C-alpha cells in the first residue's frame, strides 16, 4: 500500500517532532519512528 503525505501534513509532523524534542531530546524521533506508523491503518 502506498501512502501519500501532503506537504501541509509534513509541516505538521516536523512541528510535532520539534515540540516533543523540546520536552526531552530524542522524543521527537520516537514520535515519528514508533508512534506515527502505529497510528496509520
């Protein structure tokens, strides 16, 4: 299955990563690499 991610969604994901990394370094990567794929059905 192919998933197309719109530019606006990519911008939101980047902002989310920065937000989580400000809370604790490395959490932004965890958000993108672990949590996000699990939420795609």
